[in-house]
C-alpha cells in the first residue's frame, strides 16, 4: 500500500516512485500492482509532490575528518584552500563549520602590561 511506501520513504529518504520501481525490480510486486500504485500516486497528486518530507543529510564523517585535521572549530577557508575546493562546495560538504573561526592560540600569551611597566622603569633610569 502507498502508506507503507511513505513509511519507507521517510526511513530511506527515497521517493515513493523509486521505491515502487525497486520493489518491482526485486520481484516483490508484479507489473499490474506497479501500474495500480502509479495510478494511485497520480490520483492523489503525489507524482510531483509526495506527502512525506525528507530532511537533508548532514555529512558527519567529513566534519569529523576536518575537526581532526584543523582542530575545533575547523576553518572552512583553510580546508577549502588545502583541498583545492571552492568554499561554497566545502560549505555543502560540511555545512556546520565556521567560515572563518577565531584564530586559535598556539603560543603563550605575553602580557603587554608587564612589558609597559618594564619599559617605563627603563625610561626612568
């Protein structure tokens, strides 16, 4: 039934029409049932607008690899440059990374206040 195909669409993220074709290819339904299902799709207006919304995937492996290579949060621009990809394409592969995160501190921070006091003392001498 179409209801069952809608559940499968939600689970697998594939159109109902593609699922019907796959069921036919695997021999789970015959040609007459396939045609009947297509007629039902057309009668309900589902040939162009299927009822179940499928959310886009979030690629997690690419994000994990970028985090390992570039630290957290990874730099989209640096990754795109190193991989030779356009930043827009890089954004589509890892949509949740920052475009240009705050620079990470890798060296110790030196207090300017202590240097100023030291400089002021040298000028007084």
